[in-house]
């Protein structure tokens, strides 16, 4: 990504930015990430930068999450993700939106018509940044990259037609659209003790997420 990148506020976009108003466009925290998420250049820390994003719907219970999702699947995250920035027309530094396209191998379908073993592309709400010493992850909500080789339950929607993401599937509700598949021995207390890092989350409060995770594991785990 180019140094000094600008971020545009657009109400029609899921990931919105406020610029030129004195308000913070993103929250930046500097912390080391483990090897599952590392994109760092040796000797330089990975930073996470949160985009303040607006969602028209952000389900806080499993019933709503199921209702607003077009597909519910269990799958293994494969290697080969690609971060895609979308710039304003005629600009190479005015960022309108972003996503990372990640291959997912379906292991079970609960809603939708995917077949076991089928591979689909999902659009995750983060983008890796690597410009020399400035290495990090730009992300929406509390969402951090999925771990390659791990199995998750995803609540997905069709990506919009007539866009670069047409034919792919969106993690529309950020971290509330993705849950790790945990061992059956994991009970309520075990989930409560899990760290955000173990859940592939940034450092915001995860109380609602953990409540949803318990519901998801009870029904789909």
C-alpha cells in the first residue's frame, strides 16, 4: 500500500472513513501477532488499524444471525488469501474499500447448497499492509485474519453483483460471522477464558461474541 494513503468517507460503503473533520479515521494499536497472523518484516512489529465501520444490521443473537445470512457453512481455511484494495476512480491513494479474498474448503453445509469438499472464495474484512517498515493489518470491527488450516463456522452472504467481488461470499457481520470449531470438551467456562487472540479477534470487548460462540457451538459444533 502506498505511504500516506487517504481514506474516503462514503455512506454507501460498508467500511466508512471520516477525513478532514478532525475525527480519528482508525484506531491504531501496536502489538505483536503470533505466527498464524504474522505479516511482519523481520525486526519490525505488526500493527493493527481498525476502520470505524457502520453496519445497518449487527446481529447479537443466533436467530438473527441465521436469518440475515444466506449461507451457513463449516469449512477449513486454505492458504492463498489475497488482499484487494479498492481506490476511488482516477486515484491510486484514495482508498474506498478493501477486502481479503480467502479460499475456504467446505466440510459441512447447514444453509445453502454447497457440497462437501467444494472450495469457495470468501471476502474477509481485513487487508494486509506491507510497505517496508510499515507493516500491519487494516481491519473492520474486531475481525482479524483467519488461521490457515483451521476449521470455522461461517455465516455468509452473497457479495454484490457488478463488483470485483461478484460470485464470492461475504463475511458481512465482521467477527460475528465467523466462529472457530472447538473441541467438544470445551464448555461455557472454557470459552469464557479464551483470549481474543485465540479467537482471531483484535482487542475490543468480546462478551457478545463469546455468547454467540456458545450458541453456535451448541447447535453446529
